[in-house]
């Protein structure tokens, strides 16, 4: 949570007002930029975790599909032998 504090001394003119406003603006921009960088790094970490999980799942699915294809080929061989003999 970002908090903006009022000035400790009274503002005595437009110059003081704009200096105070500029100071607040720069502080907020810095704080929001830092928060954005932290969020960006967090999201990148989540992306890497998701990619790793997907790679593991793809490899497992490929093995499962290959096993199913091997089973289909065995069944085809049995059916060919039954049809011939």
C-alpha cells in the first residue's frame, strides 16, 4: 500500500506546491516501477514453472501414445494372422 504524507511545513506559494507535487510524483513513479519489476519477475518464474510442467506432461503423453500405438500394431498383427490362418 502506497502512502502519501502531507508536507511537514506549510506551503508558501506555487513554487513550493509544485516542488512538493513533483517530489510526490517522482516517489510514486519509483515505487510503482519497483513493484512492476517484482511482479514481472514473479510472472516469469510462474512461466518457467508452467513450461517445465508442460514438458514433463508432453513426454509422459508421448510415451503413453507410443504404448497405445504398439498395442494397436500387435492387435493388427493378431488380426492378420487370424484372417490368413
